[in-house]
C-alpha cells in the first residue's frame, strides 16, 4: 500500500471510516476550485463541536522523507489535512481536491480518490457553496451545513 500509516496501521483512516467515526461530521472549510475539508467537527443543535482528539499520523509524503506515496492531487483526490508547518500533525481531518492541485503533490499524504464522474461532480458542486468567516478561527466556513451521511471504502487501484 502506498500510504501504510493512513490505511494499514492500528488506528487508521480506514478504521475510522468503517466505525462510522465520520458520520455526522461536517465540511467546515470550502475553497472553490481548490478543496473541501472535513473530519474534525460536527453540529450539535446550534453549536459547532470538535470531534474527540485522535492520535497523530505520520505524514507519508516526499517532503517528509516518504518516497513511496506518488499519488497526485487531482480532482477527487482525498488527502490528510495537517498544520502548515508540522508534517506529522494530521489526525482525523481530510480534504478532497475540487480541482487538480499539483502544488499539494509531495506535501500532503494522499490516500484515496473519488474516481467516478458523479462523485467528482459532487465535490466540485460542494466547492461552490458560499462561505464566510465564523468567529475568529474559521475562514471559508460554508454558509450551508453539509454533513457526511456515509463513508464507503472501496479497495481498488486507481
């Protein structure tokens, strides 16, 4: 597997997805023509809440000394979100590319892809939702709440 810590380790993205960890989480960062990001927050009534903290995942990409992850950040690529200056700060948040994003190649740990045209169209459409700044910490927060209903892992090469 290209990104073993992401999909093959003891507590990995696959485990979180299969345990319904992401069900009910929201897309909290949307940048048109770039990415949609989720995996860290959910809405409880009228309150934005953070998901329980998870272990950090080693960033498996070239700039962090991992030469085996050659997945490009094309439209539909799913990749781990992290802090800008900490390559090993990824936890549960991920983003999906809403366009080809070659500047992210070798800088972020890609591990999956929305491969069919319908799924890619959904990602592109979600990226057009208007956004605003929420409080002091959330730029690009969607004005319309979009939550994850189901995550399905399909084991196929892409």
